[in-house]
């Protein structure tokens, strides 16, 4: 074995300490420092995403409750209720029968156990009072219906009258519109 002088031993010891410190820096301290910087940048982003997710969760819960309430209301409705005859009766009550240009029903299957009837009514030459009375009665009725869309235009022949297109939705839980259409086509309804 070679005998090292005190100075050489101190130099070797210092060199070993420098290699150990630089290795420790390269393997532990530097990656830890970069990870801390990344976390300082990412944590606020993730916290804002978490707050947005919590808000969406509250909104989703409210929508689910509203949908369940709607389902319960629709299920409590008379199972023989038909939206089209009901609307014809309301139109007659408000004196709008003569103003109906078209009245077209359509059935939509939204879920396997839930369908919806949509009736599109086109009215010509109605007064604002008649239209508002008709719409108020639809909204205030005990029947589970909702106004889906309303388009109002000025009547070209009279400034005091309006033309409008109203879409009215009526849910029908537990009915399959395809089966209903098949029954109607065969005359078994």
C-alpha cells in the first residue's frame, strides 16, 4: 500500500466530500427543488379545478333533484292524459281555435322509461292579451307541461296582432312512443 502524506489524505478526503455533496445535490436536492417548484405551480391550478368541480357537483345534484321532482309530478299525473286534446281545449277556452295555422304533435324518447310529447302550435293574428292568457294557463295548470320555446312576430296585416309559434312539452314516464305510434297505426289505441 502506498503511504499518503497528510496533505494528500486531506485532499482525498476533501475530494470524496465534494463528490458526495455534488452527488447528494444531483440525486436528492435538485429533483426535490424542481418538484417543489412544480407543486407550487400545479397546486393552485388543481385547487381552482376542485372548486369548479364542487360547483358543478352542486349544480348536478340540483338538476338531479329537479329531474326526480319532474318525474314524480309526471308519474302522479293521470296516466290517460293526452297533451294534444288538453291543448285543443285550452285554445278553445281562450278563443284561439280560429287562429291556429298548424298544430303538430311529436313524441321523443329521452330515456328507456321516459318519453316526451312535444306539440308545436303556430298561431296567426292573435292579440297579446290572448297569447299571454293562454301561456299563463299552461304554466299555472296542474298538468305537467312546460313551454319549450316561444317565437313572436308582428302580424303583417295588423300592428295590433301577433303571429307566434309555441312549442309545448309534456313528459310521459313509462311510455314508449314507438309503441304508441304502432298502436295508433294499427288503430288499437
